């Protein structure tokens, strides 16, 4: 595989993040430069123009670059709607199950979404987070065998069962989105703030973990009653709410009938440094060790995994 | 007790509703006229002026009327902050535990809030809904003996255990508020609408009732996945979400360790006609019969209960 340049893009609802990368001979991606553009819901359907705006400064030096895209850009509100591939899925399924097309002389590959169906006929979907799973698989040989649980916190948390290098099952919890709307639009928080208070975060999580599993909507109200009782200040309420939400999320994942936290090799968290730490803290309260990884780096490794699959296959043709 | 005129006021966060009433000789309240004003959070702290604006048209004919107020007007963001009285509470505790004051020649009585503390030291509060409980107690002699569960749906659902004519315990679930913010600010609902679809409402409730109790944040996501699978239209999504939320709420109440749905005399719902019907439907799916009552009428009966307590006591002084 010769060294080459390419663009990888994480194109979500709110932002487009384009990474100019060099693919080394041993299939590693080195990040050269980043450009940020408008997300899928912000660019009035002018996706091609938005892409060109972001990458145009690279063309004089590197020419028409191949582009690899993941995220909501391939959803029904995006540019090229790709189907949801059903689990179980191996990396090669994701590397070849998306859509290839050209725009303004650039060869573009956009990833598929993934889905899974449960025995009770409920259904779940993911779009974009697969990259982090593929990237995580690249991190150690041990990740390619046995059963592992991955937690991918974000707007929606994805809990994923990876078994022998394939994505077996996953489960979504709307934790990040609930945190945002409850922080900004509910009676619970008068003054949203970013000052994280570890002590009340843990109090929130422990309150949930010690209570009834089904009591979410009542547990939430404790954010207000604790302020009324002067057990919590307005400034602390945001951290306490976060503890309630992440406690509920992690406990629901642990109680899922579709995997056993006690019977997997290991538990891993791939997300922002901040969120990963919060989830690791709550898993710790529940008695589970976990390892954390930075989502951006892991996504880049995920693109490298896809390139490796596609280039290796091409070179054997 | 002589026939007399008075004003009863339900002064919530968003609206003030003032009712000119006649108190009959047998302590019944007859509604003569209604005025609507601005809620506690909408009148810039000018509470006295807002009250006078609402009742001024009645003064020429009826003079300086006694005023009875309930709701958020007595909270920390209101006019006169009354304390939370701890359960168990009899009607007379609420009739005398509030605050009396005068404004512009009107004698005003504002109700207390109520609170309850659980063995796990968690805490709950209510402010305004007590009226409906007192009113419901007036509806039948049978309500004054034995154990009964009351469900008061609204912005926050209150589930209340009434035993031998006293409020023993209650529990809040933020169901109505979650419905509002999820309908208007989340990825789940693209087009909020008021067309109630009974079939998908029941599907939402049954999905929850058949699943894991702790899975709220995942169950919510089914509002989106069912749209992706074309099992639910955009127009139906609001009704389905309502089923998810009310199913979760009613199941959590039923599973509370502090009362037994199977061991109470009866279950009653006091709320808007629409919401009461939704809760009764879900309780029916769970195998429980319930009776429904209109909240406005019941509130008026609650004020009558307070007047009866206060006037009877006064007349014996």
C-alpha cells in the first residue's frame, strides 16, 4: 500500500469536521490538518458546496482527494441515505456496505448505518459510532477475541457487545439529549453551569443505584426537592442531574438481559475525556472496572480500519 | 353559616384563574364568574396588582371579598412563601397551616405546601394539588375511610395514598414536563401534534409494560426507531411518546414499595378529562379499574372543604 493523502469526515447534525490525513505504508492515518464546517441540519441541503468549502484549501497542494464520510450525513436528512446493515457485523461489512459516489471530481465513500433487532422485536440503530468501535478493535489484539462491552457516551449513549471482532448487539439510551433538554428547559435547573462537582455527581448516581430501577421520572424530581431542602445549591444541581442520568443509564445497561457485565473480558468507554470519566466513575460505584479512550483518536483509527479493508482488498484484485 | 361571596384562586406558574363564588348555607361553592390573569412567573413580581386587576370588576357589586389562593403563588418564586407541612395531613391541617394576610382591604388566605419523607430519606413536595385531594374526599363518604390511591396527572403527576381521610404519602413523576420538552425539543418528534391516536398510544404503553422497568431512556428511543422502520408515522409519534411516558409513570407507581395497588379500596384519577382518560387506559392495561374526575370541579370542592373547616371552627369560637 503506497503512502497517500485523503480526507476523513465526521459529519454530524451540528458540525462537519474534516481531517486531512496521510495514510502510511503500514495503514496508519496521520492527521495533518482539520477544518470545521456546518452540520447536516445547518447547511440547507447544500452538502456538496459545504464539503468543497471545507476541503478547497487542500486541493492546490494535494489534488482531488478521496473522501470518507461518516455520521448523520448518510441519514434520511443527509446527502446520500445509506441503509442500516443488521448485526452481527464484521469490519469488512462496514467497509463495503456503504455507498460510493463522485462529487466535483472527488471519489467519496459514505458509511452505512447499522441496526440490530432484539428477540422482543424491538429495534435499535446507530450511525457514525461504528467508527469508534472499529477504531477500538484496532487498539489491541485482545479486542479481536472474546466478549467485550463498549460504552460510547454522547448525545445518545450506545452500549455495544463486541464478540470475536464483530458487533453483535447494541443498545441506545438518550442520556446526553435528556441532559441537554432538562438542563435548559425544565423546572430542575435554574442556572445551568459547567462547574463539575464530583461529590454531588456521585450522590445523584448513588441515589439512583440504591433506588427502584423503574423510578426514573421520580428520581429526576429529587434534583428539585434537594434544592428545596437546601441539600443542593443551584450551582450544584447540574452535576447532580448528570449523576442521576448516568446512574440510570449505566444501571439499565448492566441489567440488560442480552449480555452479562460479569461474563465479558472487559468494559471500555470511548467518548470525550469528560464524559468517559463520568461513566467510568459510575461503573466504579457499581463495582466494574473500565478503560477509557478518546473518541476523536478512536474515530481516526476507525477510518484507518476501513481503508485497510478496502485497500487490501483492492490490492489483491 | 350564612351565604356569602368570596374569590378562590388557582395561581400557577403560567396562569392565574380567579373564581367568584357563592358559598351556600350548606357549605357548597357555586361558581358565578371566572377571570384569567398572568401566572406567577409572568407578572414580574407585581402580585398584588395582578390580583386586583383580576377581581376589580367584582368589587362594585360585592365589596372587599375574602380571597383563598392555592398553587405556586405560595412558593419561593411567589407572593407569600408558605412552608411545606409534612404528611400525614388531615384537611384541617391544610385549612389552617397556610398564611393569612391583607392586601388592599381584602383578607387573603394562602394554602401551605405539603411534603413527605420516605424511609430512604428521599423527600417529595406538592403545592396546589392538595385542593384536588381535599375536594375528592368530599365526593363520597367512602373516601373518608380505608386506603385509596389518587393519581393527579398534570405537569407533574402526583400519586397519593389517602388513608382514613388523611394524606399519608405521595410521589411525584415529571411525566407531563417530560412530554412537553421531549415533544418540542428532542430528536423524537419532528412535528408535534394534538391528534390523539389511541392505537399507537396503547402500543407505546404496552411496549413499556412488557419491557424492563429500568429501561426508560432506551424505551424512549423507540419513538425514533419505529419511525425509521415505518411502523409509526411522524403524526403518530406524539401519541406513541405519550404511551411510553404514561406507561412508565403508572408502572413505577404500581411498583412502589410504599403501597399496594391490590390492597387499596379503589384507585381514582383527578385531572383534565383528556389526561385522566389516558391514565385510566394504561391502568386498565395493567389490570386496574379506576374512576376519573374533572380537576377544576374537584379543586372547587377542595376550596369548599377549606371554607367548611375554617367557618365551622370560627362559628364555634
